[in-house]
C-alpha cells in the first residue's frame, strides 16, 4: 500500500467529485448494474474495485495492485495510488471517500482534470460494490495519515476516522468487502476467472504489478502479473499454442490526436483470425470504430506493400480483408477521454474520430515497419495470397451450399426432421449424435417446435482447416443449411431458423469429443450464435435406477446413490442401468429425461471470456501437441469420470 514515488501535482480532492444521486435502486435491481446476481455478477464486484486502482495507474499515480481472496470469500484490493479524497466536499458536506462509496454516479472520473481516461462503470462501480456487500471497509493513506471508514449494505456505519500517522510519501487505498448473501445466489469466487481478468489487465497496462493471493483452505495460491512489454506479451501468450510465421511481434505504441493507441500482432500458420480490441481496458466484444480503422489500414497497407515491391503472386487481384487477416493474432487497445459505447451489450465503440486516428497511425507506422523488415513483409504477403486462392475455392463451395435450402436438405446425409412452427423464437433444433439416437429423438420429440438433425460420426475439426475445406464437408454443410443463416462473414443472425441449437451427444469420451468439435465449429464459424445465447448442451442422464414400477434417472453418481438407497429393500438393491449412448433410451425415455422443456436440463453456452475461450480452443484443437499435453497434465486431477 505504501507509495515511495513522488506524488504528482495533478489536483484530486473532494471538489473534483461530481454528484448524480441515487443508490437504493442498486439493491432493488442489482442486475442492471452488474449484469446478474450469479457468479458473473459476483466476480464483477472485484473488477469494479480493481478498475478504480487501474484508473490510478492509467493516470500515472499507481504501480502496484494487490488482490486477496480470503478464506470466507471476502475480497481485499490494495493499491499505491493517491488514495480516495478525504476532505469535505464543498456542496455535499461529507468526506470525498464517503461520497464515492455511498452515492451512485459520484466519482472523480466525471471530472476531466482528475482522470484523463478511465474504465469500469465510469464512476458507479465502487458505490455499487458497497451497496451489494453485507459489509465494506476502506482504509486511505494520504496527507500523512491513515483514515478508516466502514459500511453496511451501502450505509455508513463508522464515520471517517484517523487511525494513525504515516510517512507523507505513503499513499494508497485498501478496500475490503464481503458480498451480500441476501443478493447473490453464488458466493464462491473462482480463482481462474479472477486471475484471467487480472492477467488481461496487466497486459493492457504495461508496467503495473498485480498480485493475486488465494487464502482459502486447500487451494492456497499466489501469482504475480507484470507485463513490461504490454500487448506484445499478450500476443505471445495468445500464440503460445500456435506456430508463429515470424518471431518478431509487430508493435505500435503511440498517441494521435490525444488518443493513446497500442497495437501488437503476429501471424501464425493457422487459418483463423484472432483479433481482440479494448477501449480504456474494456473488452469491446462488438468492435467499433477503433477496430474498423485497424482492419481498413491493415488491408490497405499490405496491399500497397505487395504492389510496390511486386512480390504478390497470383495476378493483380487485390487481397481482401479476410485474406490479410488469415492466421492473424492481434490485440488493439486505445485510450479515449470520453468513449461513446453502442451495441447490444454497450461494448462497441462509436467515436468517429478514433477510426481516423487508428487508420493514420497504422498506415504510417506499419508501412514503415514493412519497408524495414522485408522478410516479415514477404511472409505476410505469401500467407495472404495463399488465403486468396483458398477464398476462390470457398466461393465455389458456398455457391453449392446456397443452392441447397432447408426444403431439399433431405437429399443430404443426416436427414433433417423439421418442425411445423416457423417462428425461430419458438423453434429448436437438436444436433444428435448417431442415426439410432436420431431415430429415437424423431419419435419422441414434439413435432410442433422441435427439429432433429442426426449427425454421422465426428465432424471436421475446423481449427485445422480452411474455409474451402470446411464447406466441402457434408456434415457441416448440412448444419449450415439447416440453420439457414450462412457462415463466417456471410452469416446473418436474422435468418437463423432456430433460437435454440441443442447439442445432444452420448455421455462418453466420443460424445464429449463430438460436442467439442461442434462447439469449435460454432465458435470459429458462427460466433454470433453463441453471443446471442442460441447454443445449448443437452444433459442426458447417466443412470436409470429402477425397481418394479418405480424408476428414477440420475445425472451423477451422488444422485444415483440416493435413488439406490431409496429403492433398496431388505438389502436387495434395485436395477442400475448405465447409459453410454443416447440410442439405449427409447423415445419416451429420451423425451422425458432430455427433451421435455418441463423436465429437462440444458446448459447455455456463453462467451464470458473470449480471450480465454480462444486460447482453450486453440490448445485443445490446434496442431501443436506440447500445449495440449501440458493442459492435460494440469487438468487431469479434475477428471472424475473417464470412460476407458
């Protein structure tokens, strides 16, 4: 918490905190502020407090942040920033720290002189955390004193007091909070989820040292995240399970028109584009003007270089954006004073001036880099030209797919049994492993709203294939045609024929592999389906426990043992059937256990952490063996049921 560096002259006291009142609504409608009251919202509390510390780092006043998960799942966050203001606010007549903690929309981030840029919820974060915690405590070191306050469910319990004197150079803030059990349905923090966000923040804020400590019994752990190379290290991390085409990571770190622009990228021998964009540390999943500017400039600059040095092979056809981004891993981060967010989840940047700034910077600096590094430039050009040739082959495959409609899909392998309703919001399609299970599903389904598409064997691993090969695969063409919305850049969400696409595979290793192949396909080729919440995983039972007319279905061993105990009479145990395949169930059993909306359990697939998801898919499904071996070694201890 101690800060030894000299304090900045920049003014930051209670007068800089502007007030937009209201806090009680947070407890009444927490989902409006943190997304949910489940695990996702629980973790959001940590991010909001950490974001305050990161904002101090962005402003140049903090270099170290510590996060601790305590034994009772309470959280402490410490930074060596300037410390919350403790003087009395000129109009609200309470200390600045109390104002920030108890009043919604009260924060230094609304004052341009306090923070040039900021992330998080732009000033509502720490008060929301206070409102949703059964208790919160804050210690502030500044002005040669250590101050203390504590709160209960958003209300002040202890007024600001001075605990002791400290050296004048020691400044910073320490916040401890315990999430409120009256609010949250989940109170257990996941270490990896917190660690992934802190690792990401370290990449986005180079030079900031972030420590994470887990004190819970049996899972004690300490990690430190520090990226002196910034986004270069993030690209290196993302490409760890890939074969890079050039060793040096292309890196730009500059400022244009008061907009901070940091960019790092490297090409690999894969066929997927992995581009991540951030604004003020916020992951802009939906892109925006900064990403548009980067993509346009990258395409223009690589085409210009190819033309200038006459190394482009394959005629005068210009390389498309998709061509130049094949195999690209890139991270773009911009720092903007007043970002304007748009889109469904408010993660799409709308500032028009940012597009021009990014375009100019990439055009100039990347153009100079390619001139100075001809070997790297030629590797990029050759990769793009190869992609262009494959694009032409893919066009022919797409033409074949377009000619097929959902009406004549019966001519394809794996016949579709469609539903009678036409409203996509009411319709669902089961992608079923095998003809036998497909037959049972067709007989057991509700024909009004449930469509069945049996799949034969394992589909192509799209992680290792170009789009032309992907579209040449009959099973994939069948899926694409049935869903009816196209694929990749031609995908149109409005044309999706089912708002529930349910993956139903056997509860064994092969079934898990097929499910992973399908998830890889949707993540790489139709990510919009996952983002819109249209992809689900069916949960068929593992066991049937029966005695006479009494029967129960168990989804794990614990449930099985409970039913066995219930049906055991005079030491005579009931009959236990272990389902290895869906085809072992008759249509009635499949309906009642796995397909009936009234009784089934299905899991929605989400893309909570796109960076982590991308890395996991590449590790498990890519060509490199060593990262996959390490993943298996590190996670084998968590496997509880493995078919041999």
